């Protein structure tokens, strides 16, 4: 006999409690606990996740050497930057989650990719829960993304979506967005933790069972994380984040999880009237507006996924009349910048206690790897001393607390990109000086400490 029981779940983190609480113990948010009904007993097993459904065929364990490989190759999306982020293309039967701020370009990119795949004689199903079919047609007209093999439906009922999959038999299903889809047997509202969890589980079984690639769009919270339970990111095969400032034309698509490719891979796009256009040379794009002969500017060589990218660092150090100076960082970890300034003050004698400091990564991209530390230190010192670096210098290295420049990974690829972009000199860690031959036409300055790098770059 099935029993109807209720519980309270947090709509931010998924924390469950048998009673209502004003503040969630899991994430600390207020007024996020919502009542949800659950079923226990035999009927609950049939209605729930379906793990114990009657008549379900059980599979036996198979040696991995006898498991058959996928016959279908990765599908080319027709967008090279998207293929790079996915690890080479769209894997059949994969479940992909795409998140990002409102208006960043998620729906635009997916509609463009759906059109490119439809042109390759693949039936595609685009399900929109936020727009009508007529509104989707208007957007497709603007993007020039019309094809008879691209099927569009405005539907939020998950059972109806599965019926559409049976009818169209697509190679790709796009759900825009998962927060608007609901399961009829789940009593909570669309977008709740229970609905998102159940709908994603059903879509995962649909993708794995039929070999259909499924892409779901996820809303983000004001902190920038994907809304819903954290379990959502664990269930999918690939998590893609759209990054970029609303007032910038460039967008960065970053893979933070990928079971079929490299993580932290990025793809760069430029937002235009006709949709998102690929950026073939990211380094050239990031350095296109770099000023020459201005203090506070330095170029770093960062590795984003599998490719090196040259990015400009800008710093502004100015005196302050307040007791506590201001420290601001855009595109970098604020605590990392504060640590580098402490190293400059302690090890190099720069008196920065009465100086405001503003550090910015040009282009709206966010950098997390420590190999850009030396460029940050040089840009801050350049602004503080009001001495400009040479326009053809690049700085590579991690800065330690004792002022040493530590080694970095994949230095050969970084230096090769520096040479390809026409730079003449690169400051690199002496710890990386092993048996490899640098390309001709570039001068390598091997440095042990930040002080050595500043002596050469800024003239002492």
C-alpha cells in the first residue's frame, strides 16, 4: 500500500528535511525550503526513479574487453570552437548541460548548432519551454537557421517530449530549458529540486537507452552557479559554461566537466547581429587593442584546455588618502592578487600600503592558472614605478611566497605561441631550462626570482 508523505527540500542546494525551516542548514539561504510529496511502498517504487520497475531486464556484468565499442562516430556540429570544447564533436548518447547568464548566447549557439547538424541530413528536435514555436522561428530567421530537418516544439510536459522523440527519431534533442520542464507525476512546481532531478534522470535514461545526444540548458543563480541541485552536474556527461561580460562582444564557452574530452577547454565566439561567430585566433583577439608604451600593461601566456592563449594584464596603482587601500581584481582571484602584492612589498621593498590597486584581464576572460602570476607582478610594478615594459615582451611563471619564479607546465607550447604572434622576448622560469630547443627568432630570459625579471623588464 502506497503512503503519501511530505518532506521539505531547499530549492538552492537540494537539502532535505522532515520539517520546515526558515534557513537552510546546507547553503544558509533563507525561505528556500519548499514542501514536496513523496510516495513510499510498492507504488512508490514504480513511480519513482524506475530502478525497481516491474519487468525491467537486468544486465549481467561483462568484462570490459568484451564490451562493444560505439559504431557511430562523433557528430560534427559544424562549429569548430564547439567541437573543440566537446572534445572533437557530439558523442551519441551523451547528456550535456549548458549554463550561463541570461542573454549570454546559450539559445543562439544551440540553435545555430542544431541548424548545422540538420544540414548534414540529421533530424534535430529543438524543444523550447520559454518561447513559442513562432518566436523560435523569428530567431531562426535572424540567424539564417532554417532547415526542414530541424523540428521545433514549444512543450514543457516531459511525457509529451518523449512522444515527440518517438515521432521524430532525432539524432539530437535540445531542451531549453530544464527549469521549465515538468514531470506530471511529481507534485512540485517546475524548476524545483524534485522536478529538475526527476526530469534530468528521465532524459539521461532516454539518451543512454536510445543513443540520442541530449543538450539541456540550465539557468544560473545570481552567484553564477547552475540553479538546482548539485547532483545535476554529476548526472550529466559534460558541463559547459558560457562566460563573458554583457557589454563585451566576446563570449567564452568553457568545459568544466567532460567525460569524453579535456576539461577547462575553451571556445571563443563574437556576438554579432547574425548570431555567434567563431574567433579563429584568440591571442590576436585579446591583444588587438593593447596600448603601446603605457605603464601597467604586461602580456601573459596562459594554457586554456589544450591550446595556449596570449592575454593582456592591466594594472593601475594609485595613491589613496584612506587608511585601508582598495584592492580590486577582474578576471583573477582577488586573494591571489593580494598575495602577489604582499610579495612585491616584502621581497622587493615596494611600499604599497598606501596605494589602491586595480588589476584587470582584458577581454572579459577569467584566468585561474598560476602561470600568469609573473605577468600580474610585472604589470603592478610597472604601474607603481611608472615604467612601461617593451611591447614585444611576454611573461610566464608562477610566483612563490619567497619571491621565486616557479616552473610551469607545457612551456614549449607557450613559447611557440609567443613566437607565432611575433613577440621577440619571453621571460620564463629557470626551473624549466631542460633539454629542449626554443624556436629561432625569440630571446628567452631565464629568471629565478621576480626581482631578476623586474631588473631586466623595467630596468631595475
